[in-house]
C-alpha cells in the first residue's frame, strides 16, 4: 500500500466510523451486472477484485482470491466511478457568495494560474457528488482578465484532504463568444490575441533570460509566458471552449501555425455539423449532453443528438457539465448518459449504446486528460474506483449503495441526506426550538 493510499485509508476510516471494509486488503464484489466502462456492454454475473487500491481483475468467471473480503452484489450493478469531464467542483461552495468562490479572478496573471491549491475537499458539492457515484472530476478555471484562464486539474472526490489526482493537467482558453468578449469584443481580436500570446511563449522558450514581459508591447508577463511553454511544445493539453461549427473549424486550423498543439474541444454544441473534420484531426471533445436549445447565437444548431452524431463519425466524446451548475451538479452525469441511450427510441434522433454512454462518463474523460492508463475503467491495473448501484446506473431512479476510491470505501452520506433523515420522521421533542409550538 502506498503512503497516499495509507493516508486516505486513515481519513476514510474516521469518516465512516471505522468500517472494517475500509481497510480490507483485497475485496471481491461478485454476482453483479458488471460494466467495465470501456464501451463494452454489461456482463451478467460479473466479479471485480480490488487489491492495494487497484483493480486486479474484472469480468465473468473471475476467481475470488483466497482470503478476500467478498461482497455479494447479486441483483445490483457495478461500474467504475463516474468521471465528470468538465466541472468546477471544489472551487465554489456557494457560487453567488464571493468569499466561497475561487472559479475565476481578475489579476495580472492568466495562464500561470493553477487551480489546484484552491480546491476544497470539504466543500459540500464534493460529498454530494460522491454520494451520486462521481469519483473523479476535471476541474476547469474560468477566465478573468483575458482569454486564458489558467491550468486545470483532475481530482478525486475521496473523503480526505488530498484531492489532487493531477495538478496542471491542462491549460484552458476561451474562444467563441466569450473569448471574443474577453479579447475586446470580436472573434478576430480573440484569434490574434491567441496567436500572439503563443508566439510570445515560443520566444520565451527559445531564450527565457532575454524575454521581456514588462514591455508595453508584451501580452504575457514572464510567469504566464513560462506557463504556456508546455502548451506550444505539446507537453500540456490545451482545452479550448468553442460552441459553433465555424469556431470549431477555426480552432482546428490553429494547428497550421502551431502544429504541436494537443487540443481538447470543450462545449462543441454544433460539433455534429463538422464531426468529420474533428474526427480527422483526432481531437477529443468534452460536450454537454443536455443541450438541445439555441440558448445563444453560437448554439443555434443545438441538438441532443450532437454527442451521438459525433461518436458515430468517430470523434472521441466525453461528457461534462457545460454552463449547467458545473460547480454543484456533477450528479447529472448519469442523466446525461441515460438520455443518450433513450434517444435511440426517438425517431430521427441519434443516441449511444448503453456501453458507449457509460464510457462517455468514465473512460472517455480520463483518456481526454491523458489519464486513461490510470482511471476510468475496471481494467486490471486501474485505480480501484468502483461503485455498486441498486439498479441500472443510467436510470434516474438508481443510486449507489457503496463507493470506493483508490480501493478505499467512502462515506455516501452528505449534508443533504443527513437533513433528509433528520426530518423525514421527526420524533416529538427532536425538532429545534424554532419548530416547537
């Protein structure tokens, strides 16, 4: 057991009142309807074995190791933990209260901002999301003074004080309508600003000592220029928020000037219109699965078939919360995926198979972040992020009955469930004085 896993084990042990399962060396979950999370369809009577924080084996006919703690999941479903592909969880407790909101800032810095130190593992939305089966999340900063927002992170939602799976996992930039606004009011200004900033980063990479970030002509200070060097060299993914088809094509064309860019498209509401070009460019997309209305000029062609059509064209698509309570409502992930399955029953619509839909909220976002070898599925060697559900997890009536992160069983209560239980069947004398007559 690694030091990090040992620390998590101790924290989780305190959080769930010393549950003996939390520290079990090897756990075998048997008899379940098992979904691997790689796009394949569910397996009946499946078994998953977790040991030392990792998945050892998962599938039909998997032998239970001697001495393993066995959990009978007959009649239940088992999946990898849900991975939210786009969120701001942990950055805001109450988004409307500025003292609890670290989503964006107006400072002299932009690309150099690192969200990892601000992520609060004690924020209520983290526990609420964990209760809903979400075990990892991509955390995205928002812009303040310019088109670059800073460096996002991938986190786990475990009940401990060490949430960071990968800090500085990607750089985030706004293009489209919001990028135009951030750049001074037009898309041409946004594209010119973007290109000039990356060229300044290239200048810094060639000669750091001579780079003058204080010149009145410089768009980047030294710290931001240094932060963009991994982007222009392809060492760090660049997540670009665009929605319209024309903006998507404009972003893909940026590789002509900067061929090393490792692009991720976020949003892409009109991605279905240019899906073949996205697929040819081999660029992953993180999309919202519930957008079906033209809520802005850059989303005039919005349709819930967007995700299904892009996947059908060969685009690797993950789903996350785009402009929909992304700091609070990560639990909508399974609804997003379930809607994709239901679309198959709508004449003229394009949805996903059940396995594809689960993949879009498990292994697909992990792969988009370059973490597909570590998280997102129940393949051997991956992190022991496992959820037992009381029914089909893509049905809204289903809920988790047990959650593990890195092989450590997690509490699945939160402030909301505690209030529910407190007031569901109140006994005489148990209410606060304000409720007494």
